[in-house]
C-alpha cells in the first residue's frame, strides 16, 4: 500500500537536521579529542616515551625549520671543535716515542733521528765515529733529534729523562752521553753520566752548545752541527787535541751599490773620455792629410 509523502515540518525537521549534522561531525570531533589526548599523554610520559613522540613529529615535518637548522649547525661546530682540540699532539707523540724506544745497543746503533735531519752520509759518518769512540774508550754517545718539545720544553730536562729511561742506574749511565738537537727552537743539549761529563769538560761542552750548534743550525746545516760536535766530544774523550769551534761566517755589511753622487762623477768622467776620443779621431786624420798635402811637391804643380 503506497502512502503519500508527508514532509516534516517545524521542530521535527530542525531536530532531524541537527542529528544529521552531529552524526557527520562525530568522526572529526573524535579525531580531534584523540590528538589532544595523545599530546597530553606525551607530556606526562617519561623521557623514553617523549623521545618517540618527538621522532614521530619529525617524521611528519620533512623540511626542518630555521631553529632546527641553527641547532644542527651549532652541534656540528661543537663536534668539529672537540675533534680539533682533542687530537693528539704530534710533538708530544714524538717525545713519547723517543722515551719508549729501547736504548741503542753498543756497537749497533747510536742515532735516534726522529726529526729526520740527517742524511744517509751524515748518519753513516756519525755511526762510524761513535763506534770507533766506544771501541777505543768505552764511552757510548747517542745522537737524538726531535722536531719540537712540548711535553718537556727544556732540552736538558728531556735529555736527562731519556738518559734515566735508557740507563736507570749509575753504573749503566756513568759512561753514557746524549747529544740532543731540537729543530724548532734550534737548541741543543748534552747530558750524560759523571764520567762522561768530566771527560769532555765544561769548557768544551759550553763551546759546543754556544758555537758548533748555533753557527751551523742558523744556516740549517744540521748534519754539520752534529758531526762537528761529535768530533770535539770524541777528541776530548780520547785525549786528543780539541779541533775547536767552527768559524762563524760574517756577512759583509759594506754597501755593494754606488750612490747617486758617485754615479754622476763616473758619468762625467766617461763623457769626457768619449768626447776626447772623438776629437782625436777627427783631428788627427785631418792633420795627417794637411801635412801630406803640404809636403807633396807634385800637389802644387797641378
């Protein structure tokens, strides 16, 4: 049975419309309430849960904001600074390497060239001289080079520390000596046992440190500085005559150029000489010609 359509009027129509609108907005309201609940729960959860919420937020926002970029840059700068200031110092590592190096054995080696200042020829000459010295007298001298001292900036203190590390007792270090050369400061040091220092003598030690090493190192002649020092040490320990320090090359302080007044005087003299030569070259042929013409009898008969 078909019934005619009867429209809803009045308050009933308004009630139906409001119910329909409420039913349509219900999912949105539920979703909004759920998001608010999640935010409140994230703020009251412990740190671990908070970290997960932050990571979810970052995943939703792919493009970082200005504050995030600034924080990332500051973090990177801090990491780079930490790497820079925490990096091991090369000079300190070199000092530690020398201290950890075993003592050179007698008759085998006498040189610890950590700075790489010696050529093959200079190393061979030093080894030969020091071996001959030890075979003849029993004194053992080591030659040590280092680029820079940071751990122990005093070369004498560092040389003593190496000597004590290699020869811890008086009996072991009595006839031992170390000749140290620092490249960066161009300084040297000679340390050793009581017998070694007494055998060389204070005068020769002072002369080596004040003349042999500075004179040669000033011109970057590191090999010559060490070989000449070893030659003097060996001569004194062997009882021979001291070869003496090298002669310092003094650069001439005289001027090698001429002043303006000297140049002007030289120019005037040169000009006078040139003018005189020109006059002579012109006048002498003319005089010879007139003399030839005047003395020729056939010239007038023409």
